[in-house]
């Protein structure tokens, strides 16, 4: 039963995202999107289980993930503006000590620690100015390559408080 609910949630979310990206809605496009979302929903569940993830987030993790998700669009827009300026002005790359950052996140294999790291990787890598290069699950850190940065800084938000 739980597997069916999880797959249905992924399926609906994938179908909604696909439909939102269409410039015009044609029956063939809708059918293709719904079928592809169904395949992706099954694969999402299989991948989550293969990685040892547990279904459901604690209320505390939902709040963290929601706060990060709300910051992704403004952070992505700000990074895009910074990147365009950086490229347009021909500035040199940041020094390695400024560019490569180690973010502290919860370590270990507890459910909240795992979901914190998963959400942090997704949030930080969703902006054009940074990408997570490595995750140290035991030591509790993310290695981030940050080409540009500034407010709103997702890196500070996802770092362990």
C-alpha cells in the first residue's frame, strides 16, 4: 500500500511538472508526459530503496526542505546575474580557498541525517553558481565548488546549525 502511495505521489508530481513546461497542451504530449512520469515514479522508488532511504520525512525535515526549496528560485536568479556579470566583465576565477567550500551537515546513517544531506545536495546544486562535488556521510560534510556566491546563500542555510 505504501509503495503505491509513494509511486502515485511521484507520478502526479512528475506529470504536473511536465504539464507546466508545455507551451501548448496537445493530447499526444499529455499522454507521453503521463507515461514517462509513471516510469520515472517507479524508478524513483526503486532508486530510493536501493540507496537505503526511508519513506517519509520528519516534520522538522519537511520544514528545512521547504525553506531550502523556497530559496532555490531567488538564489538561482541571483547566481545567474552574478555569472553573467562575471563573464561579461572578464573577471578571473576565484582563488581555490574562496571557490571550494566544505559545508558541515549532519553525519551518520540516521534517517534525518541522510535526508538532510540529500536535500542539501539537491538545493545547493540547483543553482547555476555551485555544485556539490562530494559528500562525506561519516564526517558530515559536503564539498562544494562555488564559482559565484552571495545572498541569498543556500550554502549557509543547508549547513548544520
